C-alpha cells in the first residue's frame, strides 16, 4: 500500500477454496471520488485540508511544497513557499473524511489504506512535473521585432494608467523593503512597520495589489500573534486593508493568515479582535475561501463576538456578516449547527436587539443578521434539528407577531424562509408550529400578494396540515442557491440580496468589507 497505485481498486480477501465459488470472492469496488487523493489517485490514509479548503494525502501535499510545485489539482500556490519558510503551509487533519474512509473499508471488509512514504510521494509528484523544454538551437535567430503598427496597437491602456502602475510597482517594492527591514528590530519598529503597511494599503488601490506578496503576508502572520498591542492592532488593520482587493482575498487565505486571525478573535487585544472580525468578513465574501475559514476554526470565536453585548456594534456586525457568508457553504452550515449553543445565541441576539430602542438602526442590523443566519441553517438537516431543539419555531413567531419582523420587511422574509426550511420533511415541526401559533402569522402572508414569500408561507401551512408537497420552491432567480436537501436556501427572497448598510464614514469597498479610517 506504500506504493502509488494509479487507481484504488480493492478486492475482498480470497475465500477458502471450495467446490462452489462465492460471488463475493471476485468482488471489486471503486471508492467514492472524494476518498481519493487528487494528486496520487489513491485512497487517502491521512487526509488533510489545505487553506483553500481542498483535501489531499498529507505526504503528497508536503511533497508538492518541498518541490515547490503546484499541480493543477492544487489551488494553493505552493511554488511560492520556500522549503525553509518559518510558517509552512497550514495542514488541518480532515478527521471526518478519514472516519468515512475507514468505515467504508470496514463495510467492505477491506484493509485500511497505509500512508505514502515521503520518498514515494515525491516520486508521484515528480512524475506530474513537466519536463524542462529543450534549449533552442544555437543557430536559431532571434524572433524579428514586431511591426511598428502592432507596437502602436498592442495595448489598450492609456499611457497615464501604465505609468501609474509602474510607479506603484516601484513604490511597492521600496515600501516592502522598508517594512521588512523594520520587522527585524524591536516592538516599536515593528509597530511602525505595521502602521506604514496599514496606511499605505488604505490609501492606494494599486499599492494594495503590489504589497500583497507572499513575503509580506508571511511576515504579517507572526505580527498578528505579537504580545505587543500596538503591533497586533496595526497588523490586523493592515490585513483588513489588503483584503479589500478582490484579487488579494484568496491569496491571503492561501498564505495561512486565517489561523492567526482566529487566534486574535479568541484572545487578542480588543481593538485587534474587532479588526480581525472585519478581515474574516472580507475574506469570507469570496466563495472559494469559505470552506477553509470554517475548517480553520473561525466559527466559534465569530459567534462569541457576535453575541457579546459589550462589544462595539461595528465589531458585532462584522462578526455576524462573516458568519453569514461562511454559512453559505454547505459544509459550514452543518458545522455551525453542531456548535454548542449556536441557536440560543442567535435567538438571544435577535430578541435582545428587538428590545434595544437606544439605536434602532443598529438593533435592526443585528436582528437582520441573526435571522439571515437562522434561515441559512434551516437549509440543512443538522440545522433544522438544532433550530427545533433550540426553540427557534416559537422565537421566529415571536419576532413576526411582535412587529420586529414587520410585514413586507427583510426580517419577515427571512423568518418565513426559516419556518419553511424547518417544515421540510419534518413531522416534528407540525406539533411545534401548532403550539407556537405559526398559522396565525403565516396566513396573512399566504393570502397576500404574490411572490416567493407567499409560496413559502403556503407550503409551510400545507406541511403543518400534513399535506404532502414534494415540489420545493424553485424561484432560483430570487433565492439563488440550493439547500442541502435539494430545495432552496434563502439569500433574500425579494429585497434581501445585500448585506446590512455600512456606516457611510467607513469607506466600504466593492468587496463587502471596509478599510479602516485611522
């Protein structure tokens, strides 16, 4: 098993010889595709998750990093990771997948897969590496220069834009060198370096692109974990600013920055924690990052910050929006649902915000985020179970009947989506819905104007009466994405397709997060 087989095709152990052969003696089985390492093609013995959220055999991904080679199956840029990097590629054991593989082997009476040896893994990776092209013949003449007309038309950029990019590249290189030189000194110089990076990345879009280099990102990670509050705060704020560029988001996650951000969320300086929440929110806007953020442990500290009544409102909102975007990943929905106390925390946030009249706009924003996450959780079986266990049916009815989720409001639409999700295929929902008075709050919606909200209300009422309704609401133009059971998950029925409004003084970018203003 230590050798790399082109395809795992196990067969059951040979049966004792007898006069009659058993059909199982010649049985062969192909494992599910997700059980196979994309690099070696063999059944994984030690599956690990890399920051982009992909799973590989540990020895194979380590061999790729050691050889500075990124095969097509690997989204992470391993070629930029030096073998002696002080912060190597983050590998998280995929315990759930390993358990599934072992259970599959047990079910078919097959031997467990053995991990690949480092030498075997390197051989596998070397076979995937392209051969170097042959050197050109010495007598070969250089290619002729392009015609003048093609030189004049080859670029559609203006001279000013090209000059601006060149200046940013030169300035970015010199700024990077200054920052790296300052990081080797004491905390005061490190704080100054992070403040410089923060300021430069805030003020200039081109500089954000130029400064998001593997070298600087690797230097940022230990600064996020610094014991000096000034260093940590400026490092977290600098990362927020770098993440504003869409092209930087995946690069930052692949650099291994999520794990330090999670540590800051858990135990960092309060101001640094607030910036870390903003950074995770900004990174989670990118679909490719969501699985990695969930795997690397961001969910519990984000939930804790969102529920913390003593935290700054903006920090709570950033944490909540990060949770919302992370919950758009099916794998993360189940992970959130299994987090102890999650439903109680979300319901408390929604209902506490209902009673906060000091700042109604802030209260409404937190309430909306809470019901947005509840609606997403209703899109998976684990979420439905957790919601009903936590009393979500009655709580949602209270929100609708109290006026917190007013008729036609965004909150009402998410509440309807939550009730509809919990009603899908659940006999238990009927009793809970009758006891909570779901019919009283949904009947006006079901009898009102058209739209997906009305359809969901009608189907929920039919489920309460025990009427079979196999067809799910499929207005994908409004709802956008599928639920785990084949129905739909609400990203906003009609009016809810945008995050809560940001503070106008906070410089929102197109990426969904904000640059710091100090």
